[in-house]
C-alpha cells in the first residue's frame, strides 16, 4: 500500500512524477461555458476525443474530395485495407494474434454474428449462461438467439447471480455448470462487470467452459483498453467489444471482434457471410462462391465505414505508443489513491462496491450514510462540473482514465464531493 497524503500539493507531485502525464494534452477535455474546469470521470461510458482524430478524419474527407471512388486504392491510407490499421492495436490490447482480431460493426452486431457461429443448440445442449446483471443489450441478444433456434428463454437462459455484496464468484459459476452438466451450449460473460467495475477471472472462466464441453464468448466492452488480457492463450471461442469507452473512438464507433485461431479454418459454412468477408484478392470478381478471407476478417459482412474508423486509428496510435502495461500501472495507482481519499474523508459515508483486488479504472461508489440522498449528491456533483454517471438504484460510477485523467483531477473530485455531501446532509 502506497503512503499517500491528502494535500493538493501531494496530488500535483504525483502528476509531476507521472511519465504519462503528457498524453493528457493529446485529448480534448470538455470545459463548461463559464470556463470552470470539468472533472471528466466518464471514460467508462464515452472516452474523450484524441486531438489526432481531427486530422485523420479530415484526411479521409480530403481524399474523398480529391479521388472519389479511387480512394479505395489511392487514398493516403487506402480504404480497401483501412480497417487493418486497427489490427495491431487491437491485438496488443487483447493479447491476441493479429489474424484473430478485426475492426468491424458494433458490439451487439458482433455478438450476434459470433453467436450465429458458436451457439449451435441441439436437443441436449441448448442453454446459455449469462450473468443476471448483464447489460441489457447482452440479455436481448442472447434471448433472441435462443428464440431464433426455436427454444424458450425461460427454459434455456441460465443466470449467474451475484452474492449479497453484488460481486460474481467463479465457484458459483462452476456450481451452475455442474447443475446443468451436459446442457450448456454457451457461456457469454463480461471481462469487466459494467455496474460494479469488477474485473472477472477470464482465464478461469475459459477453462471452466472447456472442462464443461461448451463454448465461451466474452463481452469486453469495459475491459479493452482498461486491463491487460491474453485472449490467444486463454482461448475463449470468441470475444467482442465496443471502442467508444476506453478506446476513445467517438459515439457509436466501430467495434472489434476476436476469434481464436482454432476456428479460423474452414469454408465459411459455419458463419453468416458477406462480401467483405470474401478473400480480398478475388473479392471484386463478384463470384457467387464464397472464399473466406484469412483470419477473423472472414466474419466481416460489408465494407467498413472509413470515416468512423479514423478516430479509432488515431487512438490506437496512442495506445501503441504508451503500452497497456504502463497504463495499467498508472490506473492501479490512481484508483488506489482515490480509495485512500474516500477512506480519509468519507469513512462510513461513501464506499465502493468495486473489489480493490479485482478492479480496472472504474470505482462504483455508493452513499452508505442513510442521512444522505445519493441521487441529490450526484446531481450536485453534476452542477459542479463533475462528469461521472449514475446507475440505479444507488451507484455513482467514476473512472479515472490514465491516458488523460490526472491525480489532481482525483483530488478535485473529492473536494467537490465534500461540498455536495455537505449540502445534502439532513438535520
């Protein structure tokens, strides 16, 4: 445990010692109209815009104006292969081989595409296990896949339920698999739980799936760009993620997918097909015989949206420059510092449900003092230009992102929280 101090001067000394502090200047940090500094702690919901995204988007626009359709082959960065500019970054962040990852579509679209290949229920194995607190889009995707195969979600959807501390335990998942032995076709689980911020033991869950004889897919929306991973070695069957949170690619931006190497052979008959998944060298012959592209690219359907890819390419450049290891080290220090300040100033009033031994950037805060209105505290924080987010029934999620949040941001968050709490004390 680091010996932290509570003063502003100490927070600034941490920033001075921070070897990554200069990356903050490469992002656009929102300011309120009155010029007061925003404390942006919402990168777990929408990351900030990299400055370099502007030039890359403009480059595409200018090439389009200059070249028209020839931009597919003659643009500064030819559009035909533009999606591949994200490949090395995605592979680095997920611990995958480059042929196992692809930039395409959005998260739920990719989950459906992957389940079309890897959820193949039969009369014996037809159940899917998800966490009971899964993000609604995952629940919708899973229940619709079950129905499309002619099964009843009430019978085939099995939920892994958190304990009273709101956390998920691997031994409970193992028990579920034993209860439904031989019946489970797929596990669809998060890498980081969106509500609590708990980092799950993805490696152990992949091992449990293999032992149970079922497939496993990972939703990495809150994990990618946040925590190191080794997907190739852990060997889930597939994974999918969005890129607008920690990957800073803009609202609704292009997501990514992973397919483990053992699934990258075959004729494409086990997947939904589209012409951009056809091998590049013969794609424009317009033949009706599908010849799969190499690697995970065979799951592509349509030509990628180049303008929407440009910001993720900009962001990947920053991630590759700094490396996920250095980001993780700073993130751990920042969240430890935040927890220290919470304990120093709000003992028995504010706590976090995020387990400190299994955390990423996000700490999910709860107001534990019954004399305080948690929602009113959050509203007052918003009025003081603290940008976090509220999740029902009582959680304030804050996420110091190491690429652009400073230690002074964390100190100032606590100072504004003091004011908000003081204004909402009863009696």
